[in-house]
């Protein structure tokens, strides 16, 4: 993962000061182009700890996809919130 900018570090510090649960992700170019990412260990643990998703309880393959709605805060549009559906599968 790349080093966070000073501004990103300040935002992270503010969120953690208010005990906002979060995890950081850095999509690859391929992941963005294909709209797919692997759930790394820290992401899987975050989803489990926050009761959002448990990969251990999910079957493998496309037929076991679980669509969920997530909210992402974007720097593209200041203060804009993007909502999208994420499908998780093993």
C-alpha cells in the first residue's frame, strides 16, 4: 500500500478519533478496469469484525455471490457520497 498523504493522514486521524470503523483499500489499475478486487486479509477481517460479511460462511463460486450496498466517501467530489452495490464471493 502506498504511503498516505498528509491530508489523508489527517482525515484518518479524525475518523479514528471518533472511533469510526474503517479499512483502507488501494485498487489496482486492473481491478478498476475490471471492477473487481480481491478481499485481502485486513479487508476480510474488517468485514467480519463489523458484521458486514463473513467469507467463511459463504459458498464458493458465482452462484453464491452476495450483493450488498456500501457507501464510499469520494475525493472526486468534495463531500459527495457514492453508493454502489458490491458482490462478494469466494
